[in-house]
């Protein structure tokens, strides 16, 4: 005879909590609902329902993977970001909630212009999270997402289709702005910004499950910023850029931007109060 859902939920929550996993109750519900193919409301509605044996087997496998450090989003293959549901595979960075501050910063900068026929570019698009989130808020905008990884490009295209944004989205395989032409109203990027030598010190959920290509920012973590800033001014005639920052990188990235002829308009903090997004543009009157 199977166990009741409420009892299973308590058991999994306790196991995750004892392993030091943050928000064990939330993650336990996520894993249980995925294993049982039900929603959270069903757990509340009928906590005494029995967990079928096949669902119990799936749940056991999910929990075993979580206990060795694999993130729940990786196990389930999905991530909620902004107002979107995104497919996440081993080929792409798992978008973090802190990255949503880039969308907030872009929308603040756009104001009422969000309803104009904008041209948006996302460099290192990965899942397409940043590009698709901003397109969802800018109904007449068109967007291009660029990624060096062909597999990541496939994921981004699938996410555009899933979120009914494919008609306004183009995903290209390439290196930063190479092969692009014209100016953009908004340029977004979450570039790799972890110093190479410190990747081994990251949380297991990052170092083992996020692709190194999306993490490794070179010896000082700033290589991608240098490459992007060198090309950025040519694509910002009247537009602005919003780039994600690593912890403590705001001063260095602002200096790199200034050396490239770019002005820092704003910094935006993430959910933990860390400066996480930098907003840049060319100074007024600069060609």
C-alpha cells in the first residue's frame, strides 16, 4: 500500500532540510508534484491521497539526485523566470532570480517607450531568459539572441516557441556582436564573469551543472566585459545596455566601460542587495 502524500511530503522535506538545502519544503513540493504529475493545489486539496508506486519510484530518484547537489530546476528541466516558464538543459546556464533585476533596470530605463517597435539584442542568450522576458514586456519589439553554443541556441529557440514569442525572436549562433549590423535600443547580457581559478570553489550546483562556457570569465573574471565593451559603442546610437555583474565587479566594469567611451547611467541591486546590473550608454552627442 502506498504512502499518503502528506506523509511523503514531510519525509522529503525533512531529508532535504537535514542535508542543508534551503527552502526544503518548497523543493519537496516541487519534486513531489513532478513525480506525481500533480499541482500544489492537489496536495492541499487531498493530502491523504496515496502516492502511486511508479510516482514513488520517480520521487526517490529525484530526491537522490537533489541530495548530491543537483539543483531541482535541473532535475525537473524547467525554471520559472520573470513571468515565463523556461526549459533548462545541461547546455545552458540555469537562470537565477537575481538576474530579473536586469529586466527591471531595462524597463525603468525604457519607461513608456516599451510600447515602441524596439530592437533588442541579448548577448550570450543561453535559455533566452533575458531576451524573452523583455520581449514579453515590450509587445512591439523584435529581438536577437546570440550564443556561441549551438545547443544553447536550440534551447533558446524552443523557449521562444514555448512562450509564444518565436515570431518576434531570432536566435543566432555566434560570438558577441560578430556579424551584426545596425543599432539596438536595448542590449542585454549576462556574460561569464567568474574568475577561472575560483570556479572549483563554487557551490556544487553551479560548478558541476552549469556549463563552464557560461561561467568562465578568464583570469580576473572580466574578459567577456572587455570584449563586449570594445564593440558595444558601435551598436548603441541612442540605445542603452544592461549587463549583469559578479559580486564586487561594478567598479571594474564601470572603468572598462568608461575606457570604451560609455557612460554608467545606473546600478541596480539584486534580491540580496548586491549591485547586479549596470546600465550603460554613449554620452549625449557622441557619434
